[in-house]
């Protein structure tokens, strides 16, 4: 979140917190003007009603623009930026707000066998293809050794590499054969119960190797509009001990119902950092930690540019 000086936060709050014109305008001006006018035309029954809708939008904007100008003249440039961000993005949370004043939906992240999957994640993010070959000729790295320790079945990759010569597909094949097959029945139940509400996990921005084709492997699933409890119900009690789930209560913009896809990614961070992430991004952070990791939906690549999986 942008750092806004306290005096500017106070000035902005005094101007807009109880200003109905601002509250009614939040998130309304993020589209091109053409789209805004087109929406008025499409939702009105006649020209008179259409003009009334446009005039209402503009009259509110006029009031808000006056407040923005007052803030600018007082030298509160960052406060003006916050105001405009709130006008263009309906899930924007202002500094004094506990959460964004917008509709929320439950989001659940599922990870199979988190100890082994996380060890693989760390290698996928930070390792290099040549590290695998070096391991088998007596030049192991700490990262590769850790992955093979947690995931000894991956030692078979040497045989597969001799046949295929392609690292990511080989890793994905072993992962599916070793882990996914153990949860086939539960994953089928998830797919049946939630249909288009289930997507493959998208690894966080800058949490990947430039050579990584992550689409070949699906170590996690994300469920939109589905609670943690509902996901767990698809797994037996025994299998529930072998998975990790993180639940969010996120703004209702993370999932595209029409295409059945997600426009955001989810990043993982050590549990020691979770309180800070939850404090700064309450609308986007998981309620709790699992497998010693917290999770955050990454809705802004610029803000989350330095986000990375820890090796600890």
C-alpha cells in the first residue's frame, strides 16, 4: 500500500469520509468515458432517463473534483492520488478503512502434500535446469538436495531426462504420478461440485524462473466463491491431514464467471511475515497460516514486485 503522510490522510478523511457524492462515485470512474456513457445508454429506458443518469454522475463528480482541488492547493498530492484511486477502483481501501467497502467472496487455496510441494516450489522458483544434471555428477546444490530429500521420487528425473531431455515436463510427470494420483477421487469430487469455480494455481509475480513452464504442473487449486469447509468436505479425514488449505474473504473481482478464470495470482510468504501482510492487505490475505506459510492474493504487480518465497 502507498505510504501517505498522516496529515494528508487526516485531510482526505475530513473531506470525503462522510461525503455522499464521493461514496456514491467510488469505483465508477475506472472505465473509459465511452464505456461509462454507453452503460447509461444501455440501462436507461428513454433519452430523458439517460440524460438524468449522466447528469447525476457528473454532478457527483463535480463535488468530488472540488474536494480534490482543495487538497491539491493545500499541497496534499498523495491524498489526491488516493482519492482518484478510490474513484477508479471500487475495491480500493483507504488508509483509515479496515477493509474495502465492496462485495466479498470466499476464496480457498488448496495445496496437496504441502511439505513436499513447498520443497518443489522453492526449487521451481529458485533452481535452474542444470542444477539437476549437476546433482547426478557429484555437484549438488543445497536447494536441489532439499527437494530430493523431501521428494525422493524426483530422483527418477534423471532417467526421464535421458528419454525426454525436457525438465519441466519431466518434473510435472513425476508430480502427477506420485502425488496427484493419491488424491484423484477427491480432486474429481472437487471438479464435479465446483465446476468452473476451480482453477489451477497461478504462481505469484516474480515467483518463478524465467524458463519455467508452470502450466504443465498443477500442485495447487484455487476455488472462487467456495469456502474452506466446502473444499475439505471433498476429502476424507485421512486425506485432510495430507493437504493444506488457505481461506480468504476477497473483493468480488478475483474471478471471471463468464470465462471461469482468475485474473490474479497468489503468493506465499513465511508465517513470521503474515501478520504484517494481513495488516497492510486485509482484503487480500489469508485468514490464517498453513504449513508455516501465509498467502496473499496479488492484485497489484507494482505493489507486490518484491514478493518472494522464503527459503527458511
